[in-house]
C-alpha cells in the first residue's frame, strides 16, 4: 500500500512536470522551493528585523526610495501597456479567455509579461525591508504582510500553470493601480514641500478597493459560466480577493472614517 509520504512525493512530481512548458525554464518558475524559501526568509525578516533595529537609528534612504519607487512606476507602466496591447492584439475576451499555450508571438508575449508581474511581486517585498530600516514599524500591519507574502505564491502558480488567459485581467488592473501607488510613495519621501500636495491618498485606497471588486466580479462570473479556464484558479482568486476586500475595507474605515468621527 502506498505510503502517505510516497503520495506526497508523487503529487510533487506531478505538480512539477505538469506546468506550462514555456515558462518552466524561466527564473523561479519550475519548482515552488525557491519561492517557499523567499516566503520563509520574508517572514523571518518581518519577525526579527524590528528587534534588530530597535536600538539603532533609522536609515534615511531618501535617494534609494525615490529611485526604487519611480523604477516601480516605470515597471508597472510597462506591464500595464504589455497586458493591454497584447490582449487587444490577440483579440482577448474580457469575459472569458482560455490560456494560449502556444509558442506564437502573442502567446509568448503574454506569458512573459505574466512572469514580469510575478517577479515584480518579489521585488515589492523590499517595501517591508525599507519600512524596517526606516523604523516605520506601524506600517508593517497584518494587511501589509499578508498581501505581500501571498502574492508571490499566487503569481508563481499563475505563471507556472496559467501564464495568460483570464489572469491577464488581474495583472493589467493591478499594474495600472500600482503606477499611482508607487508614484505616491515616491513623492511622499521627498519631504514636506511635496507631501502637502498628496491629498489624494484616500482616493488611492478607493482605487485599490475598486480593482478588487472588479476582479471579484470577473472571477465569479466565470465560475457560473462555461469558460475554458480552470475553475480551481477562478475559485482561489475569488476567495483571495474577498479577503483583500475585507482587509482593505477595514483599513479604509479605520483610517478615513473612524478617525474622522473622533475629530468631530
């Protein structure tokens, strides 16, 4: 009789070998082990980092942060452009789009931008490290850690198995929002002379919530229609997005509504 450990090994081998053959050779894609190690290291930094910085002076990092955030603005703009243009050129359906697993020009172009989107989530783990180095510990909330840590796993699986299809919609919306988000972060570190013009932070949160609602509607629609895209992925996306809607709604309430009530 097959042991439980053997079944686990068999499933792991199956998971490795049944991914998208186009993306398997790409950095961090073939095996979940590198991403799992990144995830573990990230959680270790979150747990230990603030303690190590407790008796140290915060780092300024102004130049580094401006460069980092503006680079992510550029990367987000590039990804949004690639998602949008590739989907239009390939005549993608915005309601139901199967994955194009071919080696066609547009099929590979969409797979590549999906990989870049996944890799951008790895880069964005630096957000937390910069908060720790600057001793902005209040910014390292459960929402922040949950969102950053889970996105690398979500998009690793996306690139590993469904690099294209329905998933392009998520990447396109998120890239668009991140253009403004990292622009805001980049401007915010420039000091009081610029910060006084950043009155639109509240609307940035509304934009984030709006994209989650759109993604939830998009994913749920395909759960109840006949669409040649794995229902398992749509279900996971839907459940995950609902968790983000709850967490971001709570953040919005605590930051903009509850605080306002206390001052009135």
